[in-house]
C-alpha cells in the first residue's frame, strides 16, 4: 500500500524513479536501456548532451529479450544513440546522459572521435593541420565577403 501511495505521489509531482544501464560507449554509438519504474509502459526520452548541445536523442522503446528475462518492465526499454560524426579533435569530449530531462550520469561520458582511434598519436598533428586549413579557408571567405559587400555598397 505504501508503495502505491509513493508511486502515485511521484507521478503527481512529476518525479520519476529511473533505472538505466549503458552497454556500449564508442565514438559513434551510445546504447543501453532505461526504464521509468513509476510508469514502465511509458518509454523514457534519452538525450546525450555535450556543453549544452544535444548530440543525439531517442526514446528507450526497443524490445530486449534480456530485459524481459530479468523482469525489467515490459522489456521495451532499449535505446541506441547514433552519434553523427563528432567534430574532429584529438581530445575526448565529455558528455552527460539525460533521461526524461534529468541528468543521470554523475561522471561525464568520454567520447573520442573514431579518427583518433585510427590515427593514434598522429591525431594531434592532424588536428593542428586541420585547424590551420580552416583558418586559411575562413580568412579567404571573409575577404570574398568583404569584396562583395563593398561592391554592393558602391553600386547603391
């Protein structure tokens, strides 16, 4: 009886008891499961956030036989966050997992570009050169923009 009242109060106040587990964390995939114990039939919304930018989001609604066997809700609580290619960086990026708009990870999840896995220590030099190329490209585009702006202003 106490549990029913507690669950009812949590539902009424909008608080939820969420259980989750991360199975895979790589440069392009974060997967696992998440269940709202107060209302297990309602799929959880899962987001991966890095510096206030949402890298990926989905609903935890994939049927998983291991969850059915373990008696976790109805078993439809799996999720896979397919990350778009992270901006290249030799350094790992830190992200946090949010479930139903609440941060559930106390320690950040470290995301490393898949290029770094392939390039190893050379990735630092590649990043330096890519930054230099981007700076040159940005400078060129700024000059072209300034030229076009000047042409438009002189024609008025």
